[in-house]
């Protein structure tokens, strides 16, 4: 069977179709950002992970629940280091800030 348009010669992979659709809707960025929550424990390590929970990412900001005010203050000072770890782990610069609460 011959196609009139050569770009439709071979079926497109479903993964390629989904990637294009997600990029078109802006969902690709959202999924990339949310990887910070998915891998939070791995990124920050056991000690921080058992005292925190990354809940969501909005507009490049990770919102992290902390179990005590003392740890919240300590994490505030560690923010630049944690941001760098997130960027290195995820291999992107979509995450711009962390809000501890």
C-alpha cells in the first residue's frame, strides 16, 4: 500500500505520539517538575527524607512539609545545596525554589 504523503509511510510509535501531545499541552514540563517529588527521598537522603515530605511542585517551586520547626530552619540554610542536588539528579533547571512549611 502506498501513501500519498511520505511522512505517513510508517506507523508512529505510541511513545512519540504521547511525547508530542504532552509537549503541545505543556504537560511535559509539569511531569519533569514533579519528578522532584517522586525522587525526593533519593535526592535528599535518609536523614532529611524521614523528616520531610515533598508534596507538590508549582511553577518550579517544590513545596515540602517538614515535621519540626528546628528542621525547617536547618533546611532553609541548606536550600541552595538541595536545589543543586535536585537539578543534578533530574538533569534540569526547571526547579527554581523550595518552600518549607
